C-alpha cells in the first residue's frame, strides 16, 4: 500500500459496507474479517486467497477473486431482477432481490455483491489467471479500491512470479 492507513479509516469504510449490506437485509463479512484479523492475524489458505484478505484489511474494502479462465465471455456489471438464481460457492444458492448489484459473464451470474461469489469461477489449486475485483458502495472512494486491488495484484505477482496485466477502476459518471 502506498499510503499507511489507520485502523479508524479502515473501520469507517468497513462500517460503510456494513450499512449498505444491511439495507438489503444481509450481513457484511468485513466486520467479521476485521475482528478475526485483529485477534488472530491474517488467515492462511493459499497465495491468492491470502492476497484477497490482505487487500480487504489493508484498504477496508470488499474484494472478490475469481479464476479468470473459468469466466465465459465478457463481464457485465449489472442490477439484478427479483428472483434470479445463481449457484453460490460451497453449494449455496443465491436468489436475487430487485436492484442487487451483480457481476455476470455471458452465461451466469458470477457474483452477487451482498451474497457472494459463484462456485464456477472460484479459485482452485490449478488456477493460473485471476481477476481481483471490488465494488464501491456509496461513501467508498475509487482511490480506496485502487489501493486495495493493487495490494492483491502486487502480492500475487511478487510471490507467484506472475505479472499484472491491468489494474483499472471504473467510475460511473
């Protein structure tokens, strides 16, 4: 991270996400992640998932990671219709509410912001190309997204011998 963040600034952003999730009737995972990180340090799963958690906790933003080679076609950031169904990670089924933010490929919903990512594109042991992404909610500045996503991308590139092919933040104007 280029700029040292304070726990108070990170906590404020996490609270912003938490309020947004609550407005849709869901529990935000970030407060739990922060408490666990403060009490126990960063969890250790694998390089890609660990970089994802580092990005979340260093920037106070919600980050998702996907196996980019499992994405089918182009990606579309969209607003869900009531009752769309997506196959969530771990066998969960997501049913969308009207107006929920979703990320789709040309075949399926691959992430529902307030519910989670899909099983199809989850990171596996054979994952070679990843996409880290984050959603800004009202009150989260684009610079925070860029800082957090940079943490994830640089960590994976540094420790895997890989490279970063792009880092972009799209802002609705």
